[in-house]
C-alpha cells in the first residue's frame, strides 16, 4: 500500500511548493517508496481535523499518522529500516537536527525576502488573504515592505558560507551521497524553484553545483517537479 501525504498546493493542484512537504517527499524518494501526495490548501483546515494538527505535511501509513517533517524522517527510518537510511544512528540524527535548525533559522527568511511576491502569486487565490494576514502578523510589516530581493540575496549569501565550507570537501552535506541533512536544506531551494525564477546563487558557487546534483538525485524527483513557469498564464514576470 502506498503512503499518503497531504501536500500544500498552489494556484494549480500540480504546483507543490512547501519546503516542509519537500523534506518529506525527498525523504520518501530516498527510501524508494511510493506516495500519494494529496493536494491541500492553507484554508482547508477541516481536511486535517482527524490529525489534531492544522499544518502539512501529514503522512499516513496504514494506521499511523505522522505530523511534522522531521518526525516523518525519523518515522521512515524506523518503519522501513531495510531501505537506505536517512538519519543513521543517534549521533547522526542529532547532527541532522542541527541542519533542520540551520535551514529554518538561517536560510528561510532571506529566501522568503527574495521570493515573497512570486510566492504570493503562486498561492491559490482562496488562500492569499490567509497567507497575507498570517505572514504580515509574523513579520510585523506588509509583504511589500518585507520584499527586498537585493537584501534577501545578500543575507542568503552570508548564510550559505557554512554550507560552502562543507561542500568544499564532499559532493553532499552527508558525504558521498545525499542524506537527511541534504534534504532538510535543499527543500528550501525546491520551495524557491517551485514558485519563482529568481537565481538564488551564481553558477560559479559550489552551492549551485550541489543544487544541480540534488535536483537529479533519486530519479530527478526535484528536477521533474512542476514549477510556476510551467503553468500557462500563472507566472507573473
């Protein structure tokens, strides 16, 4: 039986952009498992009432219901130990948790500052008021005031320095092949790639080469994903 996952969708059901959902999808692909990714919108809270949770991803595996992207990675290793490991042992899991926090606290905000108006355009129309209200409350300013690609890219460039250091000695964060740390960080770039055509790093940057490797990993699940520019009439230049 295939796994089922509730997955945030945008202006078209095929456009899936949540960085947290991308963490789970990349991990599922790493495990070689099949998943039915059901589209979900921000305002469809009633669809998740059975979970006592109002955010995605939500993974369903038979009688098991798992919420939170990092917990999904942990669950996949427990439930499918015969498939390639994601986190490894306790020490490796602790290291992966560091990359979870690095991803969320150092990378997401500058990326959001760079792409937020493209993101707003990619969100389903019925979700835009919700997105604007919740994010402006969180940011303490309007989306238009927060939007600053020049500042976002400068902040991101600085935040990527530790990643450049790691990639100077290996093809992936986790060594010779991608693992949980790679997926936790790369999901942010899938978020941006899905909703925007903005260039976040130059093609001379070692992070760019890593992104290209990650796009092709696990059968190209990242590279083959639908982008806003693939949807006729949806991309606002």
